[in-house]
C-alpha cells in the first residue's frame, strides 16, 4: 500500500508539481473527487467512480501492412497511445488477402480493427471494421501530421477517456450516421477499462468539410474551458462502405472520390499540356520572325527614295584641271590679236 500523504508531500517538495495538478491528485487520491476550475470558480464536487465493473469489452487491433513509411508508423503509435483499449500486432504481408485480418483479430480477441494499407510506397489507406460481421469502411488518408511533427502545446493524461465531438452533418445522411456509430465504438475508451484513467481531459473531433472527414485531438483547459490542440491530425477521404468485415456487398460508394493514380495522371497530363503549349508558342514566334523578314525584302516602298547615280569618268584624273578663262577675256585677247591695240575693259 502507498501512503498518499507521503506521496503528495514528495510531489510538492521534491518534484515540484504545480498547485492545480497537486489539488487534482489530492482530491482523487483522498476522496475520489474530480474538481473542475473554470474562471477561478470551482465546480461542484463530482464523484470519480473507481474500481467499477468493466462491462464494455471493446478491443481495437491497430496494425498495418508492409511498406508503410515512418510517418504512418508514428501515426499508428500515436493512436495506440490515445487508445488504451488498443492492441498491436506484427505487419501483415502484402501477399495476404484482407480476410486474413479477421482471423488475426479473432486470435487477438479484438472486435474492432484499424488497419493501415500502404500501396506504391506513397498512398495510405485506412480500414475501420467491426469484426467479424461488419460493416467496414475504407478511407484514403491524407495530410498526416503526427505528435512529434506538430509539437503542439496541448497535453493530456495518458490513458484518460476522451470526449467524441461529431459534426452536425453526421446526422443528416445515412452513410455518415453509420460512420459516426463506427467511430464511436472504435475510438471511445470503455468505462472502467483496466488501462484507462477515470478523467476526461481531451476531446476528439470529427468534422466534415470538402467531402472529407477531418480528425483533430484537443486538450480541455480547466481555467477558461478553452481547447488547445494536441495532435495527431489527418484527413479521411471515404471510398466505400462494405456490409461485411473487409469485404462483402457495397453499401455506399463515394461519387466524389478520385483515386491517387487518376490525380497523378491528370497532373502529368496538365504538365504535358503546358509544355506542349510553350513549344507551340515558341514555334509560332519563330514563324512570325521569318515572315517579317520576307515582307521587308519584298517591300514596294523601298524604291521611293532611290535616285539615279551620276556617271563617273572611266579614267581617274590624278591632277587638278587648269582653271578656264572667262569668255570676256578670251574675246579681248582675240581683238588685240587682230587690231594690235589694247582695248579697255568695261
């Protein structure tokens, strides 16, 4: 037996536990009460029932196929940490069929299963099934962020029971109502489970947006009743809902779902179309440049400013020509030569 007074004294003096956490532990250890403080006001004392009879025997098997990456492995570990009623198993071989999972669940004495299936080392699918009679749902997991990756400020007690919060859209359509019941039975920690703590300090939210289900995990702050995200977070894109466990008749098929292969194919086609368009623009630009050059060579207005060139002498004179005499002087000299007299100029 442990002396609770000695334990509380050591927690306060040696370890340095905060006053709020210490009062929480003291109320639980001594009187089995859980007190909630909101806006500096203590709530009504709520009796925490300990050692009750464990009636809900839900057990969830969480494992995967071979070929998953490190992020999926960390996500599985985070889910196991959040769900004290979960069990683990070795990875399943890719060659094995999905109905083998039912046998593994039967061996592990589990009636729920979360199975991660990896394909092409890039696509992650998640099965949530009620073993062995069904139903089961297959999802495409997108935008995975683990606890170690996010490093959020939120924190909660390990093994505590969560609140499940669902979007109001879950009650409007039948396939969402089925998923709500499946998530409730899978993610909710059974009351009085041996590995669980009798506290409620975090909430799991399932929100529908953009035809997808967004999963978040928040801590409940006692002082102001606010929420701080803990992690992990991921997005589930529904593919199909089957009547049986990992197979059987299809109850619902998502018409808005587009496979990752088709998305990658469309992206490649779009990229090829852009490249082809750039090549066509380049060819058109080169053709236009050639057409401009041809038009300039055949322009009719080029001869407008062309003038006939002067005739140049065949022989080039190397000496300057002598200055020619004026006609008046020439006539004057002729008269002088005839008369022998010198005439006056004008």
